[in-house]
């Protein structure tokens, strides 16, 4: 099995983050034939047909598609962890555009088992062609639904962080993606491949949720590594919604927050699962506190909000008459 060696400093530097580029690669894999996760793409058959039509018109993109994604492997340049200054899809795509063609060709040769990539790929401008195809995937398959996806990823990160606070890294990483588990004593099993252990003790480790079924790992050695994992299905499906009658009574914003408080949450967690801004959540919580529908208590460094009995009654899906 393949292991990454991490110490307490690596874990302290590790963090969860959202990547639109990683989600675009996840969509690309589905368009290339890998099974889609529930809710990953709105029209898999239609998008695949449009994708095939595009490849039929562009031999460079078609050759790239045949070379970059093979069973159990994805070209390394598609998996590179995002930098601290890369905050959106355009930033990460810009890094790909700046990658020398020789680096892309070397990664494709690895995917092809050491064989030389097709001649059409060895012409100047390969990085631009790959970036063009990924831009099409982003604009067509991901961007129209990006706000929902981003909120779901943020909610997943909240849940994972809560598991980390409560049960440590074993709880946070257990079952994060197929084949991965925390072995203890600084050993993280990444997959079942028989690769030599990688020492990450001077590196930063990122955890990135996407709608992929299985996920992947990425690296920009020696200082940056990432694990892309499947977003929890429930969170990926939809944000919290409130009963219609409650929304009419106290307003949709406050109703959504009250519905979300089936379990105690902080304001940060409420922002993630409701999709409302921090200021809006704070204002709604103040009104709910004054109406005695919620209370709050301190838990460590966090302030958690929870429903009162009256709040529970109002938020019930089928309240008693």
C-alpha cells in the first residue's frame, strides 16, 4: 500500500479548501466515461454528447483526452494542488497555461506507460489547448451550478472540521475516500498501490471536496500535496430548507436558520449550510434569540446556537395542530 508520512507539524498546517478547478477535473472524468456520482451533472448523456462533438472537431483535444485519463490514473498536471494565491478557477487555469509543454508531455507519457504521446500533442501550444478544453467543461458543466456546489463543499468542510475537533485525525480522515485511512504514528494510507512511502514532514497538505465518486491525490513536491475526496452525499444534494408555513410566519431567512438548528451550530457552520452571509446570519440569530426561539452556549472557543422547545415546535415538518 502507498503511505504518506506526516508529523504533528504537517497536520497543524493541513487545511480543507474548495477548488473550482478540481471540481472541473471531476466533471471532465465523467465526460470521459467514468461513473457519475448522484447529482454530479444535471444531464450526463447530453453533456457527453456535446463533449464528443467538441473532441471530433479538435484532434489535439481528442488526443489529450485519450492520453490524460487512463484506468486508475489521471495526468499529474490535472491534479496539482492549488496555491495560496489561487482563489478561483481562472487562477488555477492560469497556472496550467504557464506550465511548459514539456512538463505536460512527460506527465502524459507516465499515463501511457512510458510511451511517447501522439505526434499531434507534441506541437507547440499544448497547454493552451488543454486549458481551452477545461474552460469549456467549466463553463458548460460546472459554472451554471457552482454556487450550490460551493455551498455543499463548505458545509462538508464544516462537518469534517467538527469531526476533527471531536475525534482527532482518525475520525476526520477515516473513510474520507476509498482506500484511505489513518494508520497512526504519523502514517496515512493513501491507496492500495505498492509505492514507496512519501515523507511529507516539510510539506502542506490540502483536503479538497468534490462531487467525484472516488477522488485522487496530487502533489507539487516537495512542499505541497493534496487529497481530493468525495463530498458527503447528503450535503452535496441540497442546502437546508425550511417548512413553507414557518417561512411565511417568520420570514425565509430566519426560518432556514431555525430549521438548520436541529443540532447546535456556530455562526460559521450556519453560513455554510444555509448559504446566507455572515452578517445576515448574525442579524437573524439576534431576532431568534429575542423571540426565545433559540439559545446559545459556549463550547471551547465557539459559541453554539440551539433551538428552545418553542423553536423545535415551530421548526417541525408536521407540527401538531
